[in-house]
C-alpha cells in the first residue's frame, strides 16, 4: 500500500506542464520591485482626462471626498499627511506605488474590469500619484521609476508582531 | 405550489405556512430530488452590496448550512465552468504546472472542519444589534480538498521561495501574498464544502483554505499561485487588511485572534426568570479552544462553560452554560482562552494595547449583553469610531 | 434569471450554465439572503413514491447536505405549525406532561453527529448500479436537541417501565416501541439538523434520535411518548422490520450492523491506470469504526485504509486508500471492523448465518466493484431473491 | 454554576402537566393485551362490504394478490401457511391481531387516514381475520376476544439475538 505519505510516489503524474503562453496569459501581477511592469510611461495630463471620463463617476471629481456627498467608491486623493488623515487614500496611506498599477489594471474600472490598456493604466497611475502630491508635475512614471517612488506612508508599515499567548496586541 | 429548488432546475411541491388543522389526516408531499426548509423558518443572511452575514443567533451547532455561509465579494460571484477550470502554479518552481479540477480531485484528499472569518468582522454602537449584525462575517464548513503541500511536491518549490501569490478569477482578480511556510503547514486547495461541491459564493470550483487566517486570504475561485521571494504588496494587503496600532500600521496580520460570543440569549430575544442555558460559539485562529468562561454579573465572576465535543483546532466550538436567573437586571458575557493561553480581551484592553487611533480590523472584543427585568436582551454597545 | 430559493420566499439572481468567456471581466451576482448551487452541479436524490436516496457517490465528506438527506415516508411529509407543536409524555410516569417546541429548546442541549440508516438499505442484482442505488438510504447530520433522559427527569418514569411508544404526527401516525434502556442511554429529542431547524422531510419540528438504531425507530414529527411495561407490537415492528432467520422471524433488531462501501471509484465512473485514491464511507450502529480494510485483488489480500479524523461513534467515517492500478481487470472491496470486533460479512456469510429464507432487512454485505481494462467500474452483483 | 449534571435542579420547570383530555386526544394505541381497544364488536359481513368499498381499490378484491396485476398496496389476505408463503400477509405473517385494529385505525385508508369509526375498524378487523382463515364465521371480535386471537405466525417470532463482536448472525 501507499497509504503513508512515506510510500507516496515522487510524483502522482496528474496535471500538465504549463507552457510559457499559459503563464503569460495570467501572470499580470506587479511587484514592489517592478517585476511585472510593462513597457510604457505615464502621462499625468492624459491620466487626468481618463480619470474624469472613466473613474470620477464613482470616485468623485478628482478622486476626492466631497463633504455631504456619498460616493459608491472610496476617495482616492488627499494630501500626504498620514497622521491627520481622515480615511485612507493613495497619498496618505498606500505604502507602495506599484500596487496602484497592479490594482487598477486587474480590477478597475469596477464596471468594466480588464478594459484598460497598459498605457491607460500608466497614465492613471501617474495622475493619481500626482493628484495625491506624491510626485511632481513632469515626473516620469515607467517600469524603472515606479518602484522607486517613495510613498509617504511607507515608513509606518510594520509586520505583525502578535504572538498568541497571554498578551493583547 | 411548485417551487424551483436551490439547484435551480428541479420543480417540487412546497409546503405553505397554512398547515392542515390535523396533519395526521392529510397525506403530505412525497419524496423529492431536493428538500426544502419549513415555511415557518426564516433564517437568512443579511446582505449588503459587498457582504452578507450568517444568522449566528439561529445556529444550533457549528456547521453553517452552505447557503447561509457569510459572503464577502469584491466584484460579485463569477460563473466558472468546471470543465474549463485550471489552476496554474508557477514562479520559483522546478516545473510550472496546470491542474484541471479532475486532476485536483485525484490527489490524496483531506477533510478539515474549520471556521473562516473576515478580518473586518466587528460592529457595535447600538443596543438593538443581533449576533448576525455584530459579527456575522464568520461561518464554518467541512472543507475537502488536497493539501497544498501535496501539490507542491509535483511542481518542486525552490527552497529559496518565501512568499507565494494566490489569485482569484473573479472580476476583482483578487490577490494576496502568503508566506510559503503556511503552504507547507496546513494550507489546502479545496473543492468541496459540507460534503458537496463548493458553492459559487464560496469559491466554486476551487478556493484556497488557510485555516485560522483572515478570510480575505482564503482566495476564492482560485486560478493561480506564483512562488517568489518577497510579498507582492497587493491592494488587499496594503490599502486593506492593514490597521493602525500606535503610530504604526500593522500589515500581514494573518492569524485571527481568539473570540467568542453568546448567541442565546441575545437581542431581540426575551427570557424568563429561572434556568437559562446560555449558548454561544468560540474559536481561535491559533488552535483549539481551551476554555470558555461565562459571567452573569457583568464581569465580576467567571465560571467555566461546557464545550461541545469534538473540540477541533481552528474551529467554531459551541459552548453552553446553565444559569439560574433571578429576574434582576444584569449583564452576561463570554470570554474564550485558546490553547496558546491567549485570553479574549475587552475592547478597552484592545484600545489600551493599540492606541487611540486603533484601526477597524482584527477586533475580537468580549461582547456583553444586558438582560433587563422584563427579560429583554440588549447589546451593551461599545464606543468605537468606525462602525 | 430570478429563482425562488430553497426557503421558498426569496427571489435572487442565479447563475446559468453559460458562463462568460472570461469571468474576470464581468461583475457577478452580489451577496444574497440565501445561496445557490453551481448550475454545473447535478447532485440530487433518487426518489420513488416512498423514499429517496442520498447521492453517496458525490459526497466528499460525511455531513449530508440537509436537502439531500435520504427520505422514507409512510404518508408523505406533514406540515406542522411549530407554534402549535406539542410533545406529550404519559403512561407509566409520575406526572404526564406536554412540552412546546420552546420548552424543548430551553432544556440543556446536546449536539451529536451520527448516521441514520433505513433497515431495508440494500439492493443488488445488476452491474449498472450506483452507490446511491445500492445503499443510498443512509445519511448523516449534526443533530441538536435535548437528551431524552433530561426530559424523563421532569416526568418521573416509573422504574418498572420497560418499553415506551414513540408516535409521529404524520398521516401514518407512525409508531415504534423502544426499550426504556435506550431512553436512558443515548436517545435524544432533536429539533435541529446541521445547525438549523430540522427539515420537514426529516421530522420538522421534532424527531426522536436513536443513534445507531434502524432508521424507522427515529420517529419523525414526534408528538407522543407513552411509557409502559411491554412492547406495543405495532405494524412497523411486526409486519415490517422483522425478517426471517432460519425458521424464525427476528423482531426488535434495533442496532445497525457495521457496513462500508467504496464510493470512488464506482459505477458509472471511469479511472485511468496509475495512482487512484480509493474512497468510501464506513459506519457501525454499535460504536466507532475501528478499521477499514481494502482489497484490490478481489478479496485475496486486505490492507488498512486511512480514516478521516475525527472518528465519531455511530457515525459515517470517511476512509481513503491509495492504490496503484496496473490497468488489469480486478475487483476492489472494502470491509469495516467496528469497535466491538464485528467484521462486515459477505452476502454469502449472511446467507450461511441466516439460511436460505433470509429476509430483506439488516443486510450489510461487502460490496465489490469490478474495474475493467478500459477503466470502467461496475458493481459485482450478488444473487438475492428480493431486490 | 449548574453546569455539571449533578448540579441540575430536580426540575427545570419547563412544560405543563398534561390533562386527561390532552392524553385522550392522542392516546390511540392498542396493545397486544387489549389495552386501548374501544367498546364495540366486529361484524365480518359488514367488514367485507366496507373493505370492498374503501380498501379493495388499493389492496385488491378481497385483499388478495392477483397474478399479473400490480397493486399500489400490499396484499392483505392469504392462507395461514407461514412456511410456504409468498409475501407477508395478516394470515401468514402477522404475530398479533391487535396490530390490525391499531394500524387500520391510525393509518388507513391511505387516502383518508383517521376517517374510520371504531365500529368500522372492528368490522374490517373481523373481516380481515376471517378472510385470512384466522377466525371462523360467527366468531366474536371485541375488546376481550381480539387480544386472545392466536395468530398462526406468532410462534415464529423471536427477539434479536445479535450481539456485535466477531459473529455474523
Ligand atoms: C462603477 C464604479 C467604479 C468605477 C467606474 C471605478 N471604480 Fe474604482 N472602485 C470602485 C469600488 C466599489 C471600489 C472598492 C472595491 C473593493 O473594495 O473591493 C473601488 C476601488 C478602487 C481603488 C482602491 C481604493 C482603496 O482605497 O483601496 C482604486 C485605486 C480605484 N478604485 C481606482 C479606479 C480607477 C483608476 C478607475 C477608473 C479607471 C475606477 N476606479 C473606476 C468603484 C469604481
Ligand atoms: C389509496 C390506497 C389505499 C387504500 C384506499 C387503502 N390502503 Fe391500506 N395500504 C396502502 C399502502 C400504500 C400501504 C403500505 C403503507 C406503508 O407501507 O407504509 C397500505 C398498508 C395497509 C396495511 C398493512 C399491510 C402490511 O402488510 O403491513 C393494512 C392492514 C391496510 N393497508 C389496510 C387497509 C384497509 C383496511 C383499508 C380500507 C379501510 C385500506 N388499507 C385502504 C394503500 C391503501
Ligand atoms: Ca508574476
Ligand atoms: Ca429561526
Ligand atoms: Ca478602513
Ligand atoms: Ca457531481
Ligand atoms: Ca418484506
Ligand atoms: Ca396508550
Ligand atoms: Co474580509
Ligand atoms: Co426504513
């Protein structure tokens, strides 16, 4: 019998080797070190236009909270003040700029996910970083620079230090 | 009346809430392909646009009926053809592979009963809140599938790989980074729930199961695992599921701290003086429930509740405590201790530990109910900024 | 499309079996009050006019989804208003009493996971039979209710009482006589199944649970218990549920003998050469499953299968055995031994023990499957007069 | 606390004392010793008429199996030969005559259960015992005599002697 794990074969032989094409079709993630970023570069102005057209209806004009107005989606834009923030935004909370590219490309716009070109995602990313005061007008956003953008809230993030046992953390 | 069953295909007669005067004199509906609930039962989830909550106050034991399992979706429930389904495993592996659903089912299988809980599972602030409203974002199932470690023998994970990315195939293509150690500990790739195929809302045909870890990491509609040497810092582990503790933000807080709640009596129930069996559920993301204590005097004295056997690791555990109520107003509370010795805190203890800017995730405070002289039961609300 | 859910009241969108080309590009249905199954899943009971069978071959673990629990009705499913429900206990008791459903729920509660099996659960005779057809008259639930012994403290049973009558409120007003010793052993009055109210087909709102005893004695829609000093010799324990053994008729054979069946692979499945995890369920009405042995050579050699923990008393227990199939025709069988040392017999052993006139109840033979060279799996049928 | 059964009160006090009327409304069972049998007496002839009218459509003319005909309900009538029986009937299998009264009153006719008067049930009981050759024409069937009817198959019935352990029985 092979009922003990020690007696298992090295391989059961189920499943198939994945081809390069299999992987490329799904490997859409972008890492903090930039692995996964496509070619291209973001343009703040174009990003602003796309945002107004495809995003503002849910995230508000300029991605900002308007007092008294209830939006169907979170505000995305603020200053970079983590300590005095009201609500988390890209500027005051997000620790990595690459997350913005990755998330927008995979999930947004909510009503048409997966519809944006890489160029559009670069443009929006540049615009949102700019609107949040993270980058300056004229900054270049591409596969080399995006990982290097230092997000203002980055320094606040620490790994979990809870450990169980009789200790409330 | 004919009704479409939950399978959505079969028509069958249902009972109506106007029963015959004497049921012994009328032959009832005959056996059918799929059963229904009594028309007198109304236990349903409480849905919003993004989640739905399990009616915990209605639960008599710890397996949640699959159609009442809590939900948290980020872009609705995708429809996935099981015959086209594939799980891709690649990255820092010797041999990148893809597995069909049939492939996954052929591997040595394991069944594990455990809870899943959303890390944002906490509400308070009003007296008229039910257990479902307070913490209905947790449910329990019997999950069956293959140990992730069994699959990893096939692909040959690079010993230098420290993190892997789990990715869903919903419209959010939801992703989380998970330490590889969990993959070799107790992570599972599951395709069955409570004996049958996983329900669409819980990840049909395949989800990741990380026993004891925050709900969001148990990626549903799983399509891809990529092995790497650093976390991806996805939106769900940066913008979400992180929370302020002191002046810092805690990230990757995977384990769900131990928690309990009394579900009977609870709002909007009413009790009578005399013997009352207090009932509730307790659990810990770190292992077994070691003990549950109940206080019937607002927290001054605590006594040990009975635990329903079998007590399983990282699993909802039913507790019961027989109380004689003299009819005077009081407060009843429950407090769990898990096998690591962790004792469920009060919200004040959490505030003391995490500071005034404490964020809204991973809150597991003791829940207190006020029993008034008229027998009515009300939540004792806590003050907490974010409801 | 909108569909009425199994609760029969809520309308909700369902998925159809024509999924979008790419599920990541379409937002799916949002959270709802009650979930549904995938439109690609077709697991249903097999009903006749008097019973329906659980699709055992589709089960990945041992809790049967409540709407797939086997049925055996004698006059259909009565509709019972839980607010008018009463359980009467009388006869040889100090104080005859009646209990509302609310009363019953107030008593100290217990949850027990166990199987129920119809004593007539056996068919054979054809190669193209599924586990559901062969022995689908068994299912398992998490049952919650009050120990009957707890209720008996209230009424004060006369120590001279030796039997009690349990009576249902269906149109058959079904009755069985039960020894009082069982009442004080592990009998329960249950109102919940798998965490929620018992389903109408399983006895809503209240049934008798006699762990390990023949299904028919677990009287559904229970309305009355009468204590006496002799059995009532009701139709269900004389004309039915008795069976010829030698030249005699065996009556009051309550306990279900130990039994097992391989559910994977089974007819109409097909397997490929290589590693195959043989899977099945085993149980005993007398206690825990001690071991399950599997033979892959027609009964010549037997090896120990793995049992899925936790192994519970009088409960379906999942077993798994990893087999390497070389592609040649063979027979696969399973055989359980329970904690009393009872070893599941072959039909021939039963015939030898019970004689040529052996009746059709309490037949628990080893089931053998033939695996042919093309990978197709067929029941190895037995010769038995009454099908 | 009262969590251990030792600390339970003598009575939880839930539930109510059942009145005589509560019990009479449901206490319909009939025991082998005749407890539960009402007043009255069965008439074979009248029973035959009632049977033809209310039972034969399901159980067959005279309650008998007819070769080649499939009935929706079991045959009820045969001789009293247990050993050579084909199918179980009242005459060849049932061990107690009281069961007949009890079962017919609680469950039959299948399409109108609970519709028979005690008199009708007595009549049918007398008829079915007669038709099966258990009693003779002119026999009296009432609360005193019914328990005394010796059913031909009674002597074959024995209690379960299975005991678990390594023994097939
Ligand atoms: C139809 C409504 C809608 C539109 C249009 C939309 N979004 Fe969103 N967006 C949402 C919702 C809802 C969420 C929250 C999703 C969740 O929490 O899972 C969200 C979340 C986000 C987030 C994450 C916010 C956070 O704090 O974590 C970003 C970034 C974002 N959207 C960017 C965009 C961009 C860029 C566009 C346009 C290209 C866009 N959205 C269009 C509804 C919309
Ligand atoms: C509409 C069909 C129908 C009618 C009418 C009907 N029966 Fe039945 N009867 C059945 C069925 C079906 C069964 C089997 C029930 C079961 O197994 O639970 C049955 C079972 C019985 C049995 C038990 C047989 C056994 O072997 O255990 C008796 C006795 C009986 N009926 C007597 C009567 C009498 C007397 C009448 C008329 C007053 C009657 N039935 C009218 C359908 C009918
Ligand atoms: Ca990648
Ligand atoms: Ca309810
Ligand atoms: Ca937040
Ligand atoms: Ca299936
Ligand atoms: Ca028979
Ligand atoms: Ca009686
Ligand atoms: Co969540
Ligand atoms: Co049965």
